[in-house]
């Protein structure tokens, strides 16, 4: 005899709307505690949930929540991520006017009232689900997955990946859909950026005057007041894209002017110890930040940024290292070494310094990560002091 929970799962495809709503709402908790109940009957409940995400908004909310919670299961992930029809239904929901009967009634009311067309109320949940589905290697096909152009997007591309980038670019401020900022979409791109085809697509540009698609994420590396998912997600895209690119990378130098300033900005504190000559090296937008500007404190964000700087220097060759150095990266990462109490971050900073200032580091021997002082030292300036010794070497541990 079926248990009460199993009977509840059977109601997911019931013809009565109220019964479907009660069933989905009560099953949400079991998506965390007993996810296996959704895999019965050769994933019949999963097929039901795929349909329910297009149901009335309260039902769709519960169905999406369940799918988000159980999508880490490999069998469920495969069923969702490899279903092009299901993916197209998601893309339609978050990019165009809705099409269920219930939504059509709302649309007609909007037209009669001369108001704006309705927007997907569950857009944030759809974005979360998509970011989870990007854990599947099959999701790299989004670059080749063709769909019609979307009138409400700026992109004229017919591939799903570009359309999602444009959706994030337009939607992050809330203007595309007031009910969502699509702040989880960077995680989708971060997972896909591990594929060379995606990372190459992100940094490629048809001409020198067109910024690469990777710059979609550079405005969201700072400040800390941004919605929490934006900074770690956006910096992860940059890091992962650089990590999966081949080395040496000949087209790295054209990318540098677009990414270095956004990467350095979160690393600078409210009162950086820069000398006048070091300040002059920085891009103009970083020279007068004011006391209200704070250094990033999220360790994941800091790690993503410092590793991105390392990868640019390591894969871009001497020209890339010179460009990064000439934009004032060294005094900035030195400040991170001073202000952050995490040994992992400090070690990453030291790796960047070795690439940026290798010859000069060699001249001072053991002053980076060595010597009798177990915490080491770094070469370099800082604000001029009367003490000659302090002017030569700045202890940053």
C-alpha cells in the first residue's frame, strides 16, 4: 500500500488546480528530506514537475523549489538538463510574455488597462534552476542551441547562451523584470566557462572597438552593497574563463583594459598606502575613491580576483604582465596582503607578485614568503615615510 507521501506525489498530475497546489506545497519539505520519492515510476514525478513550472504561479513556485532542491541528483540533473523542450519552456518564461491560460487572462487585462505586459513572477527561481543545471556537461551545448530572437532583448544572436547573457545584462538592474534581478545567472556562466569553447567565446571580439562578452560581468565585481550572489558569481565567471583558456594566450592583451580596473577596484581599501607615483599608475577611476569605499571582505570574491590577476599574467606573457604592472596592480595587491588575514589569499597574492615583480623580488632574496620572519615581506613603496628603512621595504605581514 502506498504511503501518504507517495499518494501525495500522485496528486502532482491531478486535474484539480487546488489539489495540485496543496500537493506541491506540501511536497517542498520532502525535496530536502526524502528526494528519492520524486524518482519513482521512472521519474514520473519529474515529468509532472516539468509541466507544473508553467502552472499557476503558486504551483509553479513550489514545483521550481522542488526541482532546485533535487537537481543535484545525477539522474534528475540528466533528465532536466538534456531536455531541450523543457529548456525552451524556461527560456520562454523568463524572456517573453507568458502563455498559459491564466497568464493570457492577465495579459488581456493589461492590454485593456493599457499597462505593461506581465512578467514572470518566478524568474529568480528559474535562474536558480538554470544555474544548477549548468553543473551538467551537456549544458555547454547552449552555445549551439538555437532559438528565435527575442524582441525584448538587445541581442540579435540566435544561440541560447548569448540570449541569457543579454537577459542578465538587461535584467540585473530590475528594469527588464521588476520581479527579478537575475542575480543567479552568473553562476550558470561560471560553470560553463570551464569549457574552452565557452571561455573563448567570452573573451573573443569581432573588432578592437567591441568589448568582449566577458565584460557583461565586470560591472558586478564591486561594491559589497550589490546583491550577495552577484559578486562571487561574476568574479567566478572571469576566473573560470581565464583558467580554461589555452596558454600562452595571444589575444590576452586586448582583454586587459576591459578587466583590470574592475578587478582592482574591490581590492583597494578606504585609505590605501599608495605613494604618489603609485597612485598615478592607477586608472583614473581608481585614483579618487573616497573614504566611503571599502575593500572587499568576501574571501571567495577576493580569491577569484587575485587568481584572475595571476592567470592574466601567467597566460598572457610578458606583454600582459607589463600591461597589468603599468596599471598599478602591484601596490593594490600589496594592500590586500596587508589587510586580509587569510593565508590562502596571501599566498595567491605572492604568486601574483612573483609574476609581476619577479626580477625585483629576486633581488631582495627571501623577502617574499621566506626568510627568518615566517610571515615574509614584500618589496615596494607605500606612502613615503621619514624612516629610510621603511621607504625601502614595506613589511606587509
